[in-house]
C-alpha cells in the first residue's frame, strides 16, 4: 500500500511539471547547476532499502548560438543479496562535453 501511494505521488508530481511552460532562454555566459538523487528499483527488494542510493551533480555553461558545455559526476551504490551474504556494488560516472546543434 505504501509503495502504491509513493508511486502515485511521483506520477502526480511528474505530470505537474510536464505541463506546457515558457522555454528557458539560452543567454550567453549563463550558468546552471543540476543536483539529482536516485533510488534503484530492484525486483523483489524493498523500495527504500538501506545502502541503495545514487546522487549526482552537473554544471552547465551556455556559450552562445545554442552551444553549451557541461561537466557531470554521478555516484551509485547498491547492496545486492547473493546466497547468504550481501555484495556491495559502487559506481562512478564522470562526463564532460560540448553541445553544438547541427543545422541542415
């Protein structure tokens, strides 16, 4: 029952933020930051199990003419059951790049 309520709230929040809105302008030298958190969904496991989480951060800088650069870092940790003990898995992702759209 608790999982159904949480899922319903998440879907309602997602629908609220997906409504039409005004586009953000890409102003040269504008900077942005994004912070994310996550919980892995594993079949047969408790929804909010201990030691199962993920987090990340991204920095963005708009250059001009729809171009921007970004740097991103993410970390994820899971506690996977195997036979009579748990295996802790960890992962890190680092990314960076330049986005330049093509016009045909």
